[in-house]
């Protein structure tokens, strides 16, 4: 049988430029005239990684409230300004950043970007809006307690990231959110929302010159504070095997098995990405075929390896019948061990590469996706060159690279099991 040929997707052919304003703000522009749409992703290099046990979910609250009013506009006026031109405008927070996103037809881009600048630079943080968003976040946290996988995964993160901001618990978030004040948001905004901590990535029907002119006009007079940015000091993880078992009234059990894995800067990053694709990406993945199709153990089974500035996690999980918990656990552990002892075949590796590179290309089809990817790379300190370098790095991974990475990372195992009390009693 001949191995499938590995074909890398074409490198982004659209010229992308990266410039920096005098105040430290970074601008990335990717002209793409195919559609009459312009998207901007505005990254603030502060997110969950900047939180502590006393400020868990602070940036979640900040991201929600910041769209709810400025010094000159109410939340209703902001909504009307966006909806009147059919634009999209939103905010989000992730492990390593916060974000404001917008998308418009090219004719309206200037006005919506001006609105984003006002939101970022002049938020009002009205007490009424703060209290409303606090209630909504608390409702969301309580709702997650009724979702078995969310509970099992939260417990997994807590034991793997003990003492690390990536592992702050829902219980900590619930307690903190209830106590946050308007001043907490004002303080966080003052510390982290500053031009030298912001990256604006624009893609669409706009010239490099016009994008630079708009950003300079809206953000160029924003003075960089004299005080340095707060330094993020990630605590050193104590890596030691742990297991947590949770009893919950549910018809389905969840088993999560994982390991501490390398940050995005780790030399094994590409190999770990390919391993997660091989194990858990799609109906042809190893876990799906072996544990669901052949053994009938899984309602849901997969693997993932998130990209993180600091230590990440390599996760495998399975949703199974409560009576199959031990068999499912053994199955996940055997598949992880197999990567350490048995090299992938050249065919298995190339199929995984083709799948990953194909999906990578499909993930950059829209202006929003292009702006998101390039801005995210810059936020992580990888630079816009990572778009090309990542594809080359994936293509260069060998079978021995995969096995060596598995042997380095799959050592101390973290296990989270959730199921009915009768099914997990013997495991506690």
C-alpha cells in the first residue's frame, strides 16, 4: 500500500505587514479584496493568566462590561450604532488574552473601529451594568455545575494546575465574581488596557495605508503610561500523578486522562499537536476507531492539546456508560502508553499531517479568521511569521519525534472521573 502524499496548503499569499506606533501599539494588516468585508481583532495581552485566587474571572467580567457603555455612549447607543449598519461587535477572554472583535462592510469600518477605540479607551463601567453582568456570569457558573463534562474537566484542570492561574476553579470564580466592585474593573483596565499592551489585526478590503491612517488617528494620541506593565510570573508546576473522582447524578460517566504538556514555545509543540490530531480528531482518529467503533465504549471520545504561553495540557477523554468506567480508563491509558512504546507508521503520520494542515488552511478562509490567527500569533510572541513556520514544522515531524515527545510528556498522569455514586464509590 502506498502512503498518501503530504501536501502542504499554500502559504498565505496575501501580503501582511506588521508596524508599531510610537506609543507601542502593534498593527497587523492583511489586505484581502475578495469580499467587501473588513474584520479587526483587537488583542489585549491580559487574560486568565493574570488572575489569582482573589481575582478569578475578573477579566471575564471586564470583557462583558466593557461593551456596556463609554463616557459618551450608553449600552443601548452602542448596540444601535452597531446594528444600524449590520456590523458585528463583541468581546471575549481566553487564557492568555482579552479581545474585542468587529466585522463590517468596508464603507462602515471607520465608524465601527472608532466605536471600538472609544470602548477600549473610555469605558464607563456603570455600577448597574457591572451588577447585571455579575449576575449573568454567576448564573453561567452555576449552570456549568449541571454539565457533567464541564465538572469533570474543571476538576481535571484543578489537579493538574494546582496553584497556577490556568487552574483556577469555578468555586473560586463564583466567590470572586460575587465580591467584585466597579473599582476592581477600573484598576484592571488602568493596568492592562494601554497601547503598548495592544495588538490590532485587520484583514479585508482595505489598504495597508488606509488601515494605518485610521489606527493612528484613533489610537496614536493614546499615551503609554510611565509605569511598566505588570509582570506575569507563572508559578512552577509541581508535576505529580493525581486522580480526582466526582459523584454526580448522571446517566453518563466521563473519564479524563491527561498530562502536563509543553507551552507553545516548547520544541515538542508540533509533535504534540500531531499526536492530538492522530488520537482525537474526527471519525477516523485512533480513539474513535478503537474505543467507540471496535469496543463500543464511547458516546463521545477525543483528545486535545491547547496552545498556551505557559505549560499546557494534553487531554484525552471519553463519555461512557457508568458500568464501563474502568474499561474506558484502561483504554485511554493504553492508547497513551502505545504512543510511547510503538512508533506511528509513516502512513499514520502522513494522514495526521494532511488532516492537520488541511484543517489549518480551512481555518483561515474568512477575513475574521485571518485577522484572528495573525493577531493571536503576535500576542503569543510568535510573530506573523509563525503562519508559515508552523506548517513547515508540522511537515518536518518524524515518527521518532512523535515517540520521543510522548516519552517526555506522558509520564505523570492526571485522571478525573465523574459518574453516579454507585459507579464511582469504589474509586474514591
